[in-house]
C-alpha cells in the first residue's frame, strides 16, 4: 500500500495544449479515490501520468516515499485496468493472469499460488481453464482485474473499466470492485465520467474540469456542499436547478427575486449573503427540494408554473416546470397530482438552497 501525491502537476503537449493545469492532489494510503468529470477534463491523462504512460511536463509525483517522475511504468509498482480488457484470446484465464508473473520470472509455485488466490477472490476458480471467448463480459472484466491483482501492486489504477458493460452488469461489477478494495485495503484510483459510479464507489471524489480540480471531498459533502456551480450541476441526477435572479432586502428579511418568483431566505443563508444585497445571484436547488404544495397552509416560498414534461420513473415522477420563463425540475412521488400542460403550485424548501456568484461560479452560501 502507498499514498500518491501530485504536486503542481502539469501536462503540456508538443502542440502547446495544456491538458493538466498545475493540480495538487493527495491520495491517502488505502483510499479509494475517484477522478470524475466530463470528456476532455484530463482525468485519464492524470491517471496515465501516475502510471508512467504519459510524461509529466512539470511538477512532482510521489508514490509512497519515492519520487517517480523519471521511473518507467515497470518500476512504479502500480497496476492498471483499462476500458479494453486486452486479454490474450489464445490463452486460458489462468495463462492470462499468470503471463505478467512469468515475464518477471517468478517461480511456478509462487505464480500458481497468486493466480489461484486471485481467482478465488474474484469467483473465477471454475473458469481458469477456459479461454476469454467462453466468458461473459463481467467475467472478462474480472480476469482483467485478476491480472493486475496477482502483481500485488502498491496502487491499483482503473481507467473507465466498466464502460463496455450493460447497465445491470455495471451495477454488479461496481459492488465487486468496492468489496475487493475493502478486502485488500489497497490504494485505488478510479477514473469515470459517470457521476453515479463516482458517488457510489469513492471514499473521496476529485471533480475535474478542463484540466483543473474543482473540488475534492467525500461523496456526501460534494452533494450537500458543492464548492461551485460546476460541481453542483455535475453531481446529482437530475442536475441541480440553477435560477438567475437578484438578492433584495426589505426590513430584516432577504428575498431572492427572479421573474415572478419572490423567495424568502432562511436567516442562516441570509447572514452569509449580506454583501450580495441588491446584486445579481444564482439560486441552486436540487429537484428533491422542490415539493408538491398540498394545502393552503403551506404558504412559504410557493411558485406557480406550467408542467411541460413528466418523466415516469416507477417510484417517482421527474417533473419539468416552466416558472416565469425558467425551467425547474422537481422530483415528486409517483402519485403526485400533476398534469402535463396544467399549472401547478410547488414549494421550494429554501433550507437546502445554494447561491452562486454569477461571475466566478463559486458557492457563496457554503
């Protein structure tokens, strides 16, 4: 096991494109760290620099106590699982898993012990004599994991390993990888573009955008306390609603005003936003905090809008509503009495609201 430290890491290609822009990241010993972000955010490039498959333009990279900038991949004691399983089709599962150990000239006894132990952990004992074409997608993925597991590396690296699997199998394999990490207590760095995968797997998550780190935190902290607009809208499905408006104050009460909406801020939120009084702001609120107004007694922060789309999800309804020219998405119970094309009253639970600076995008209400 080992910690991984990235200090001021940059990656600039020969054509001048700066893919990674001076990032600092500390991955703890035994931690499951997920790198997540949209396509082109440099998550895979960062992983490949840790692996030694990409040169580092500047900065320092440490694995354990060693600075590894100049070390080749074979000397870093890391193992990588790719999106493409890259199994040898003419070899059995046993031979695929043993191949790297044979190159390293381990004894037959040591190879056999490592391969059989890994196969038992991964539920592949009965498939050891089979070739890849006889396996399911999930089994092939487990063989790819097993091939890295037998090397007993200090750090496991995963580059979108589940992208080629169907939805049901992805859920199963997510659980398998999590259980494996807990069993081994080994440092793992996992790259994905799927925020659901990131939220369910990581001890901590590093959110990247355009080669920069947006936030590093636990899944719950990212969801409840996003550092900026990008993180707020990237984490969570459906995404957080962002409404453009202005902060006003009457007597001792602060209001967020946007079109026909006039929403009262809780005192705790208002206290953090004093400097934005009479200035433009963006309100962020998650779909589950937009509630169906069920009675006349619910009078606070009620807005009326026209239902433009209803997505039936079985256990809930995702409702798209036009409110004063801005689209708001709510997550309601399955039998909420909403009708397509009709007006309906909704209540916004402002206790869970976030406010973002319209220029910087920073969350100024954390």
